C-alpha cells in the first residue's frame, strides 16, 4: 500500500502546535526575561538607594524599553532609545513640566518635544521617545508632585547605562535565533520540494498549490534571519564575552544570500511544476528523483542547524556536498522527456540553480558550485569538475 503523505501545510501546522515547539519558544525567552528582570531591579536600586530618589520609575522603564529591543541594529537602536528617553525626560522637566495635562498642553508638549529632538537627531526612535518621555512627565508627575527637577533625567540615565551594561555583560546567544531561522527555512524548502516531486509524479496540482502557498510566506523568515545576523554582529562587537565568536558569526552571515536564493529558486520551481501538471505534461522520473534528493539534503541541513552541533555539522555537511554533486552530475539536458515542453526545461533550469544555491549554503564558492554541474553549454565559463563518487 502506498504511503499517504501529509501536505506541507499539515506538517508545518502539526510542528507548530506541538508542545515541544512551545517549550522551545519559552526556553529561548528565559535569558531575555532574566536580563530585563535583574537589570530593572538593579537600576531601581541604584536610583532609589544610591542616588536617593524616592520614586525613580524612569530607571526601570528605560531598562525595559532598551533591553526589550530585538532584531537588527539592536545596539544602535538602543542608543537611540536611550538618547530619546533622556532627552524626553530632560525636556519635560525643564520646559513643559508646569504646563499641566490638558488637551492643548499635551499638543504643545508633543510638538515641542519633537521639534527640540529633531535638532539633536534625525532618528525616528529618538524623536518618538523624547515625546513619550515628555508626555509621561506632564501626565504621571503633574505640578506639586514629590519628585521634580532633574531627578527623573538622572533616573533615565541610570536606567540606560544599566541596560547597555547588561547587554554587554550578560549577552544572549547571538546566533541561536539565526540558526533557528535557517533551520526553519530549510525545513520549509525540504517539505516544498517533497510536495513538488509528489505532485509531478502523481499529477496532483493541489499538492503543489499548497506547497506554493507555504513557500510564498517564507520572506518574513528570511528577513528575520538577516535581522538576527545583524544583531549578532553588533552583540559580538559590544560584549567582550562574544569577541571570540566573530569568525563563526561572519561564517553564518555568508549563508544568508544562498538561503534566500534557494527559497526564491524553489518558489519559481514550484510555479513551473504547477503549470506542468495543470497542462497534463510530463517530467521524467530522473527529474523527480533529483527533487527528492534535494529535499533530503535540505532536511539534513535543517536538522544540522537545529541541533547546533559542530560535530554533526562536520559530518553532515560533507555528505550533503557529495549528494549535491551527484545530483549536479545527473542534472543534464538528457534527463528531460523527448519533445519536452517549456515547463520541463524550466524545472530543469531551476533544479540546477537550486543545486548551486545549496552547495553555497554548504560553504562552497559560486564558481566551484557552478563547476560541479554537468555542462549544458559547449563553452561553459567555469571548467566542469569531475568527481569519483565510489
């Protein structure tokens, strides 16, 4: 009896709803939560017990805002947030403090804060945070409050300094989120290729249609991957504990373009496969086998990045390269059907491009990856390599 396959959507929904997946998400949040909690408490202690301010709420607020930043440019954004926070409190204290909290007063406070902040920085974060700080001064601490003057500006400065020191001295694993995104994206590509091969073999356009819908939603994952890499690069510059990881971070950063290309190539391949099946045209069994082979390689790469084991990577990556080289040697013009239609040739072209993308994900240069392909031109730019797979 033939094995019944789940669709791409069913597999991904099953993984997403699993308890293990939820526990992993909670575990990834433990260190950021610990960072924010300890830093907020320490900032409050410094502002109240050391600086002697009875209600230093701006100190922990600054910590939560800055450390809570995520994604690319985290450090530079944190600096902007710190500057905006301090500037907003300072402007609110010195200029707008006694205006009150009526409607026209808030309008004046917001417009005035943005205008003043624009002289210091063009950053939207700085300007918005300055306005927010001034609003807090006017509404939460109205005239006659116990704490006035420059105290709140000092509290904001304390909170910002504690937050930046926490980012440097208690760093998060800079590449954990990036590895998770690579694993997720490669897993999706694996599943899509598996469904495309199944759809071609069974002439089932619905399977390919579902796979195409799923891979169209992967751009967010690619953007998250780029942001995670950028955040890791910044963290490795700020934290002395991460200086030794710069080489690994740079190596992982080089994976982003070929992963992005692999997703785009798979998307085009799936579209052409859908046209092929809907037109009731044929692809050869060899083409289907190569797609299955590439699906297996993507799954192996997904698992390697998920477990984050140098030993596993050292073993699996060479195996993936050999498998891709074998696929590259099979992906010649002779594998398309006789009197093949355009879609069959398009699938072959995208298959060859995907092989190159995956070889680059494995660490090969573009020149070496192209040379691994069996030539389809009588004058190839890169001299074809020969391999002995026995």
